[in-house]
């Protein structure tokens, strides 16, 4: 199995856990943050959706211009945007061949003129690892917000898993 094939398999395996955590965010607690320096729940959910949209742009155009935007006001809207982009990334990866996986790409933060350059492979893997980190961060917000923590890699106190 190539690293591209493995990445596609991992992304497919992670999708349900991502969506379950995002959907577990209580609509009436989107502004929750455990500390004033922390992102709000809405900001984390929207960051995850924006990262997937950025990967769609990367796979289509070979570059990302990162610009954070305020989140929509509904969990459902953010989850729909996330699912649409996540599936879009997976569709593009399924059509990618090895030279495209190793091709150089660029990431530019809004306000910066210096791009971060790396291979498409490194960006896709890096974004997946970052997303897993933020999913874990968000999962720790759920109980204090009055939500339930879904099964991620196994049962939680709120969800026995296996569905």
C-alpha cells in the first residue's frame, strides 16, 4: 500500500469520528471556551471545516491562501460545510496519482508574503494530524458544555461505541 492509499484509508476511517464530535457540540453553547485564551467551540468546529476547504483548494490549484473567517451561527451549517469539503478532499485524493501526491504546493497565511512550501502529501498528512488534535481539544469541551462525548477510537463514558 502506498502512502497515498494509506492516507485515503485513514481519512475514510476518521470521518465518522470527526462528524460525531462536531454534531455533539450543543447549539446553545457555541461560545464556550475553557480559558479566555482558548478558541471557542464554534471557532474550533469552523477551523476544522476551513482546513478541509483549504485542502480542496490545495488539491485543485496547488496552493492555499489561508484566511480565517468568522464561523456561521449554526452547528448544522458548520457540519455540512465540513462534510462537503471532507468528501471533496477524499474524492480528489482518489483521483490523484503518485506524481501529484509528491508535487510541491504552497500555503500562504493572510498578511504574509512568505509561503510555506512542501509536498501535497505533507500538507494532507499535516492537516489530518492537526485536525485530529483539534478534534481531541473539542471533545474535552463537550461535557462542560452539557454535551456527550461520542465514541472516537473506542467507548466513552457517554457512548459505548460500536454503532
